[in-house]
């Protein structure tokens, strides 16, 4: 009788499955037999035991040879049918591609030509929208670069104005270019070259 409780049913399945696999292993070792067990639970989980001395395919091939059946024939036929469908799909796609390029149009009816025109228009519309989006992204990128260049230009103008208003601007940064400073202030050089008057020094005055 089927176990109604799902939890108990799964526990019983696990225990009985392990027992079967244990007996199969004992048959393999004690009797030098080739044993294969394939089990699928109610939750569609596959469990398999195969003797170490063989493979599942070898067991199936031996089964087919002994019984006289071909288990792979129906599978091969299904594969061939699937392959035929894929070839038909590929052929139709190639024909549609040629028609979109303006080829192989002689066999199309008036209605089919109308549908083709509509498809081409939709494709052109999608391509145009994509192109506009790419151009918009490029324009936005160039605008950002332009704003950065304008900011750099404004900073350079401010720095230039500061240099013109303050002759001492950047004097230290020029690495001690004193020759240019002396050239700008010849009176300072002349003052340093004049002899100092003794009366000026004794009176405590200074310049």
C-alpha cells in the first residue's frame, strides 16, 4: 500500500534505495556479476548504481543484443526529425535575409511584398532610433569635454590677470629668477650700489 505521508514516503524510499544499492554491490563483489540499477523518485530525482567493471551504455548495448531490440533507433529517428526542422528554419531565415536585401522577390505575392515593406520600415526605424541614441551619447560626451576645456581656459585667464596685476605673482615659483626681477627694478640695484652715508648710520636713520 502506498505511503500517504510524503515525509515518510521519502524516508522509506531513501532507506530501501540504499538497501538495494548495497545488495547490488554485494552481488558485484561476491558473484562477479554486472549489475545496473536506475531509479527515479517521485520528485524526479535520478539515482543510479552501476558495477565498477562496466558502464551503463555497455549494459544497455548488451541488453539490446540479448533481447534483440534497438533502443536507439527511435531516438535516432527523433534526432533526424529535429534536424530536418532546424534545416527548414535555417532555410527560411536565409530566404528572409535575401529578401530584405532586395533579392529573391519574384515568388512573393502582393500581400507578402506589403508585409516585407512593413518589416523593412520597422527595421529602419529601429536602426534610426539606435543611431540617434548613439549620436546623442556622443554629443553629451563632447559637451562634457568642452565644459572641462572652458573651465581650464577660465582658470588660465584668471591666472594671467593675476600675473598682470601683481608683478610679484609667482616669483617664488620661478625658482629664484633674480635677473628678471632686477631687470624689472633697476632703481633697487642702483640703491644697493650707492655707498652708505656715515651720518645716516650714526643718526640711527635707515632706508
